[in-house]
């Protein structure tokens, strides 16, 4: 049976979101029910998602979500990779307030069947969990790219953009959570020349290269943060996990956004601490044509 998936993404900033969406669209074991976008210029991010969905030959609803964090200023105000869609005059209009209803309705209509994959700040999901506290218990699984748990502590971008929403999420009654933090995602990289060579072999990834041209202006490497977090839904042994609880710091103003992991066999979160690069890349490229 296919896994039913909803993707929540800040596509348009780091290129790995577009890569992750392309993977989900290409994986025959994935039934992508919808996409919600988050952070600044959410409508432009939605257009990027829609563009890739169309190029994949599919019809999947996309909803722009919340553009500002629960508290504080937005750190991610713009969607730089939308520049490519401006160049080709790609435009769409959206219901600005449909995202919350879509998430609640879809999850409630499919109890115990939906896998929520979040690869951006957790603003939409924090609001969803606060608005409807029963939602976490209705999910089948929750897959997150975010945090940093082992070794030197620091604030990871997705959590740091809205630590208060992240606190709501990890303080909820959510179960079957799998999270890939910087401890593992930063190990999954590919240099520009190799990306162009490999992505040029596959139709949908060729489209991603259009956005990657903008990404590569300031760097010559791609880190597969978000795709790693999605692949473990379908192939758990790509990573090794420790079970426990995650705490997001929101009280100490000097440490806001830092994620702490407490190992506990009764915990609700599985945190990745080791990744197999061979297993990841073999699995990832297996589904593209």
C-alpha cells in the first residue's frame, strides 16, 4: 500500500526542498495528498511547488500557509528561487486561508493513515496542533527536518525561525516521530558538478536545476537535508535512531531554539544519529526517470 503523505515546506530558499518534493512526486510508494508552504512569500513558494507538480504530470492541491512566526520577526522574508518563475511568467492564485482547513479535514478524514513531512519552520503545524489538539493523535507518522542534538549545540535554522511553534509540536501528544537534524543531514552532500551531471539524467530533476542555478550563485554544493528526512519514511535503515524526547528551549533568551534530546525508551521521538550515504543515494535516485 502507498503511504499517504502531506508535505509542509519552505521551498524556494534552500534548494533541497525542491529536491525533496521531486522525490515524493517520483516515489511510486508515495501518495502525496497535498502541499502547504510556510514563511515569507508563501504564495511564491506555492507556485514553485505547483510548477514541479505540473511537470510531474500530477494534480495535487497546494496551499500557502502562515508567513510569520508565532512570536518575533520573520527571518526568512523572501523566496529567492521564485526568480526563475518570474522569468517564465508563471502565475497562480490561491485561497490564502485554506491551508488550515485542508490539514484538519484531510487528517481527520484519514485517521491513522497520514504521514506528515515537515521540512521548514514549524509555524503551520504549531498553529494546527494548538487549534485542534486532537490532530497529533490522528497521524500515522511525523517526519521532521530540524534541530541539532549531538555534539556542539547550536540553533538549527528551521527550529530557530519559529522556536515557539516547535515547542508546541514537541510538547504535544504526537507519536511515531522521526527527526533528522544537522547531526546527520550535513553529511549528505553533493558538489555542483556532480549535481548537474546526475540531475540532468532525469526529467523532473532537470526542472529542479532551473532553480538550482540561482542557488549555485553563492555556493557550489547541495546538502540533502530535506530529502533525507523524507526518505526515511520509506526506508528506515538509511539512518540509525535513538529513541527519546525532544525539548525546544524557549525560556532562556540566550538559548532560544536550541534542541535538547533526552534518550528514553518510552520517548515519542526517534532521532537520527547515523546515516548511510550509499543507502540514501541508491534509494533516492532509484525512482526518477
